[in-house]
């Protein structure tokens, strides 16, 4: 769904859940525009493990199964096509162990469903490819390992936020226009497909279309302990808590994203204390890429707001 451009300004130092959590804040490292002429709707992003400083991204609906390479300055570094993958509405890109083979994989999440018409959504699993050689390198195809077909247990949902944990769980967060951001889970291990998601419950974060707080992306820290869910205007940090709901580290309103983004959707960890955000161009000429530093500080717990 196209939304009007949303502007986030100011940094909010945030507090904790009532049970003695750690305050979190973010600081801007740098910002840039995305130069690749075809990368106009950057909806998901991950940091490359093979080449530090390179980031993989992809377009929203309307493009094919392409992954685009860029860096923190927004340079066009080329693209690859994922062989045998479909692309109805790619909304997220996650990274994690392959589970069905040795090594690290990328998971392209074809989970968008603005009109709530898709009975099944799909994750495409592939080994992280070597980055292209430059802007003209766009014809290479990379093989698909397999795909995971997912089914909701209750009703159809739109979703744009997904992570894969080191322990083998797929965590998906819904983006319904009205109602909470609900967490679902399943396994990334090989096995039967389609597989029905299990509802974990609503995340402790404020949501609403009027405020721009709709879950548009998620990321997991390298140690698998810290989950961040982004909206158009805010970041929400959680500690994973086994199979239970993650524990919030912020008030429900989250941290205001401290930069201007045309239509911010992507988020990824780049090391233990840095985030990368990407934006669709929205009504602007180009999308953006932003790097933030995460600062975890100690402080007295205060009551979770509502």
C-alpha cells in the first residue's frame, strides 16, 4: 500500500518495561540517497556477510525476483536475479542459518498482501551470493535452495516484517491497518510445506495508520537476542523470550526515527550496535539509506506507557 510521505524528527531517549529493562536510544551515523535507478521501492535490507559494507535490498511489488547491492553511500553496485523464485509482493529480506545446508542464507519474504487475498505466502531461501561487480553487472542468476509456503491459522493478513533466528524459528509480524502488530512463528527447518504459522500474540507496541505506526520491517541482532521492529516513524526494541512474547525495551510508542525518510520500510543490523534503514522513494525522487548507532544504557525502570 502506498502511504503519504512520513517524516520522523528528533531522538527520544526511552525507558523500560516495568521489570527492569535497559533503556535504548539511537544516534545517526550517516545518510545517503539510493543511486540504483531500478531500486526505487527498497522494502527490505540485510548486511552482507561476505563483503562488509555491502547491503542487499529489493523492491516492493511490481519488480521481479531481484536483489540489489548497495553500500552506506547509496552506490549502485549491481543486481542478481534469484532463479525459479516468484515475486508477487516481496516485502522483507532476512538473513540466518540455512538449516537445509551449511552456511548462511538470505530469506526473501514474499509476504505482502495489501488486499488480504493470498491464502498462502512464501519465503525463498538462497545462499548469500557474491555481490555483483558494479552497476552494469545485472544479468547473473543465483540458485534457490528451496521455498517455505506459510499459512495463517486464523485469517489473512498483510505483513512486511520477518526474521529468522539462529535457533531455527521464523518470526513474522503483521501489518494490519487496524489492530495490533501480531507475532507469528514457525520453523525454518526442512519439512512439510505448506506449514501453518502459530500465533504468539500482539507485540507491546503502539500501532495505527493515522500515526504511521505500522510494522514495515524487522531485524535480529547477530547474537539472536535483540529484535527490532520498525514502522514508518519509529523503532521498537524487544528481548527475545523463548517461545513467549518478546519483552519490550521501550514504551509502546517506541523511539522516533531521527531522520527524514520518504517512506521508510527496511531495517537490518550491521554488527551488534548498528542499524541500517532503507526507504522507498514514496513521493520523493529517490529512496534513502541511513545508518544508526544503538546505545544501550543503564537506568531505573519506569512504568510502560500505553
